[in-house]
C-alpha cells in the first residue's frame, strides 16, 4: 500500500483534521523528531475514555508509539476518545489514513475494533486487553498473565502488613481485573503458609468469585474511597486497587484512618509516574504495554516479521509484566530478605513449579 509523507501527523494536525473533529476526539501530542532514519510505516492508536495521559493503560500504549517513533523512525498517529461514541469514528479516522497497524486500547473497544477489523480484512489491528472474534484473523490481542506479578505483590503485601490483613478491589468484575486479584490473594496466602501465620485477604475470594468492585473505572470516585475505607475498617493496612487510577481515593482513606498504610499500584510504576502518591506506594504490578507495542511494531516495521493474529502474552519470563522497585518497606534488612524470596518465587512461576492461580483454601 503506497504511503505519502503527508500522513506523518503531529497531534496538533490530527486534532484539526475534519474527520477527527467530527468524531469528537482529540489527539495526543507528538514531538519526537530525532536523527533516526524515517521508515515508511504508520503506527496508529485509539484510546478509550481514559485519555492518553491517564498514567495507566492508554499512556503506556502511547509511550510505546512514541518510543517506536523516536527509536525506530516510524510515523505515528493517535486519536483520543472522550466517550464510547468516539470509538468507531476514531478507528475509522485511522483506517482512512491507511495506517499499517491500528492499536485499540482496552476491553471497552473490543466490539468496535472487531467490527473494524472484520470490515477491513487487509488491514492490521491490535487489541490491548481484548480478544479477536472467531474468524477475525487480522486482529492481534495483547494480553497479560497479571496473576504472576500480582502473586509476588500479594506475598510482599503480607510480608509488609502488621495486621496480616490485606485488601484488594476492582473496577469491574471481568477477567482482566480478577486475574490481578486472584494472583494477589494466592501470593498473600502463600506468605502465610510459609510463615505459619494466618493472613486474611479482604475484597476478593477466588473460590467463590465474590468481592468488592466499584462498578466502573472512574478515577478516584467516592465509591472507590468508600471501599478502601471499609477494607481499612476490617484491618487491611496494604490495599491493591485494580481499577486504573484509584490511588487518590486509597491514599485519602489511609490518611483519614490514621493508619500506617501502604498501597500497591497497577499497570505502571505508580511511585514514578505519580510521585504525589509515592509515600504510600509499596510496589506496582506493571503491565508493560509500552514494551509490547514497541516489540510488535519493531518486529513488523524493522525486522520484517509478518503480522500475525496470534496472542501476545506478557509474562514474568518475557518481561511483559513485573514488579516495580519496592519502596516504603519496613526495615532494610527485612526488605533484602523478602526481595530474595520474591526472586525465588518468580523463578518458580517461570519454570512452572508455582501456579499463581491455583486455588488456596
């Protein structure tokens, strides 16, 4: 497919494009001019309602696009969705620009991107935390085994906790969320087993599949804060909110309760990405979407790998998920011990001797 120079958009140009204005979306800014030779490849992204600066899913994907632009020399375009009504028009705006690959961020875009991929079988699409419907072979899912890093986070949380009560809650009860929560639950229980100590996990029981959920992913909502405060009342002093940016809600609940509490971040290294919360962050269970986006684009645009609809699964083994650096842990010597144990557990998860989703009684 022939490409033209004019398709190398900046965010400002994209925002002014008629199709984008009509779709009611805004583009993420791009300013990544480098000396890297330009490659005739256009990588495009469509956000969900979270915005490209959400310090979570969308931002991680966008950073994968900008990294590809600066380090690989590809061109990028990005459309930001304000509401679900923008999903289909924004995808169409990318289709109209003859993008070589179109990345739709988040499970909320699953229906729209499957429809777009089905209607445009010669184009290549990626769905982050989504899936391809049967027969849609030009849509590549990016998924993550978040139970793996979350298992480590749960083990660490139980080790840090003075009450031996830890909590977790989710945005919505969907597999992409409960995968974190189940790993966290099992990791915390594993610390209890290893140390002959009862550990209570509030907010999720993988056996009954019942727990605490906000009902949406609205950042730092009153509902989120109420759930966090309720878990603190039950004794939790380490909380793992799996719902995007809930760290303002949790930090307020911790502060107002007067406890010496911690929270564990999700998706990005929250202590680094949101330093206003750093004093409460113990670690984060990262979904390294930046790496996945970059690797997929590099494989096709630079290495000549044929596009495939096969699932990309981020794991501890391939670096698709990992724990962020540990901060605010009680005691340097104790931290060294727990870090050594976490390395041992990670090796066990990688070699298959530890199953982070095995049901724990």
